[in-house]
């Protein structure tokens, strides 16, 4: 079928990067620490591919003859969030600094937000856990109608609002205004994120209707190059949001890992000569940010069960990469992303497996995809297509 599939296991890191201390992430190791905290973990299909050959993982022994080439990748861009991670995977080296707001957004930004969106005021305006802040301020939000504005350790402007009392479309409207009219140069904010929730009387739950409004990538990515060369590009999950709809022919905005995996199986069965870029976000959103190591492991087991179903769909010339965009260690006190290496598993049927070592950049993925489709680019990184 001549398809190349890249799956991002969002938040699944494999150990602190050399500069992790600069980000407050010394000691982070998402997969390694989850396995230690639970005694051991068992992911037999990923083990066969070579997951246990990348780093020591309690319960996952190295495969004597791994089915996939294996290694880990270093992030060289500044940051540790989904935007920088995905952009670097797509062949960019992000050398500018995003703006961060650990003490909340300045008055001039909030005043402009109130003026242009037409809201009467805001709640929060601080760095906070999303699940905690809606329980803290949800009642007041319903009473006043003021949206809840907050940020995190990432470059994000997050807006939480009740789907019924505030309105989902109204939430999307004010997020779009914030992206296009408020967070403009010289401000550089990676994403505006709509965070809808439901519930009553202090008992609130975020829904799956989250929507991200990203910056445009600063230059062409592998998606742009492929599209411009007539290669079909398919985005599953939040990929479309992170690239601001650029370079993508088909977008499937799935709302869960289960839906994303189901959609991927459908596409690999019906397309050819296509690049399929998939983000599975549940690991990060539901378990990493909530410090739920057991839930994280259960989600990994679900993906592990999916792996043989996917491999059985692949043709002789198809290629598959399984990797991540950053860490999100649920065993550390922090509920934020962690600055980590990410795993690299590279599979092709009847393709000899090799140790790909420690890659110098996530961008090696984008360069590998480019070489597979025989597209000339000036992307950052080095291909490992036939290494």
C-alpha cells in the first residue's frame, strides 16, 4: 500500500534529557518510573517490537530478536509541550522562545480579552491544574458567567467554560478571538485551548470537546512538503490543531485513543501512497496530568492490544514509526509535561531490525518520511530509512 504511519503516544517519555534540570524535571522517566511504581508492567506486543531494548523497564525484558528497529530521540527545540514536540518531529528546529505566564496573564492581555470577547470578567488567571481549577471555580463561573482563564508550565492560554451554561460554540468563539486578535506579536503563545466541562454544584468533569488553536509553524514541515508534492496527508487526533490545519488533506479529529486507533485501522485499509500522522492523547490528558500511573498503564495495555491488529493490516512496503512528543511522568509531584527522551520504534515487514541509538533530534522522523516518499526538503534532521 506504500503508506508511512507515524503514531505519537502523547506524553510517553523514556528518561530525562541532559537539560531536564533547567525545566524542573530531574528524575523524570515516564515509562521507567511507571513500571517501578507498579512493581512491573506487561506490554507483550511492544516488547516484541523492541520497547524493552530502549531503556530498562521493569517487567519488559529486551527482545532477543526485536521486530522493529529501536532507539530514543533527543529534543533540541526549546520547550516540552505538544507544539514544539510535533513541530520538531515534522522536521523543524524551534529556536525561538515561547512566552510563559507562571504568574498569570498581564492586565493588558486580560483587559483586551474582556473588551474583544465581550465577556464581563474572568476567573482564575493563574497557573493551575485544569481539573482542579474547574472544581474550584465552577460554581462561581456558572453564577457570574465569567470564563475561567488559566495557564500551565507550557505556553498556553486555556479557557474553561460550562458547555450548557456558557455554551460550547461561545467558548470556541472567544478562543478564536483570543488566538487571532489578542495573542499576536510580539507575544508568542503556542496554543489557545478550549476546555469545556459539564456538571453542577462543585462536581465538574471536562468533556472530550476540547479544541486547540495553534500558531502556524514558522516554516515548512514534512506535511507541507508532502502535500506540495502530491502525497496524500492524513491527520488523526489533534494533529490538525497543532499544525493549524496546514499541509493536511484529510483530518479526523478523534476524541479518544480508542476512536483514534479505530480510525487508523480504517484508513490503512483503504488508502495508498499516503502519510498518516496520528496522535493518541489519552496518556497525557487523563493520566499524566492527573498523576495516575495505573490509568496510564491501562491505556498503554489498550494500545499494546491494538498493535498486532495494526501490523496485520500493513503491506510489505508500508512503514510504521511509534514515538512520542514529550514526557508526562505521573509518578513525580509535578502534573506538567516532563523534558524527556522519547521512544523510537521503526517497523517494516521483513525489514531487518537495528539499534538506531540515541538520535540527535526528533526531526529524524520527518527526514525519514521525506526519504521514503522521495521528496527533497531542507528539513532539519537525518533519515534512518535504510539504516
